[in-house]
């Protein structure tokens, strides 16, 4: 079966550098896949991506060795299983607030007897290999998003769920749930302390810890802190930032030329 780079990097003690895809385009996904990310997450929750487009984006990513993962809209078995059958090697599931939520996610991602995933890996076999069915349970990565005060209160029971591979902190929703302004790079001590608590809990339970960041500087800080998986911005945000800087630079020169 084709390797899951997340698991390979983690076995080597490294941190996965993950990109985030919100633009519904196979071409932009292909461009991102050729820029050096370890993995790329297709965002079906808040991105502008539907399931059919997600398939074409996974096919584009498959032109490289980058590992495709998907953030699903909700903890709903149907869409999770469809994304896995389409070739996603990991699932990031939002709003996991309780042990029961985590158990439902894990069971959906695993074939019996470990779970209740239905058999029908139509494209997954093409992507993963003919032994996909036998090795999927040990290859797929299940991420529970920890992004609320409720999840923080239940963190130990969530992380003790058998088969849960990793968590992914959503700083925006975590801050909002605490009554604070949203930010991918939070500076409020209450949110920073919560992030540290979650990371410490992951270490206690042997669960990999991931987080979304809003800058390379914060991503590097989170790696130094001990995170195993960092996401930096998104394709749309990177495009907007790069375009804004480019346009501002050239317009400054254009304005100076007129002033002469």
C-alpha cells in the first residue's frame, strides 16, 4: 500500500508541514502539491469545495508524493466514508467535543472489527494499492478537531479514545468559545494556555498534536513547542497576501513616477 507520509514522518520523530486548500480547483491543488508540502488538506467544511471537486483535487495531488487529507463538514459517517473511498489518507473532523464524538469518528474511519466503515474503496484502491482493504486501518489517520471550551474540559476522555491518531486545534473557534477575538495566531494568554494544556494532554495519551497557524513564524514556534503537525494559512490566504504585497510594491513605484 502507498505510504502515508504523515505516519512516516511521525515515526522519524518529525513534524508534518501541511498546506490547506479552500479554492475549488484541481489546477490550484496541483500547483500547491508541487511546492513542497508534506500533505495537503482539502477543506470541505469552510472551503468552497464540494465532494466532486474534492475528487479532482485529490487526483491532482496524486501527481506528486504529497499525502491528501480532507476536512469534512461534520462528524457524519456518510461524507467521511465517501472521502476515504475517494482516496483521502486522513480525515480532520470538526467540533469533536466529547468521548462519544471521538468514538464515532474513529469507528467511521475503520473497517470492522475496529469500526463500522462500509466496504467500497472505489478510488482508494487505485490510489492506495490492491492491498488497500487489508492495510487501510493502519494507514488512515483520524484527526479530531479540538476547538471549543467543552472539548478542552473533556480533553482527557477524548484523547483516551482507542484508535484516535491525532488532534487538530482550531484556534479561531477555540478563542471564540472562550469569548475572545478569533485569531490563527492567538496572543491572549487564556487561549495560549489552553493550547499548551491540549498539547500536554496529547503527550500524556500518546496522541499526535496538530494546529492551524496564520504565519510561518507561528508555525515554527509551534514546531519548537512540540507540535507534530502544523498548517500554515491556506491557498486563498497565501494568494491574497502575496498579491497584496506585489501590488502595493508596484503601485508605490507607480505613484513615485507620477510625482516626478
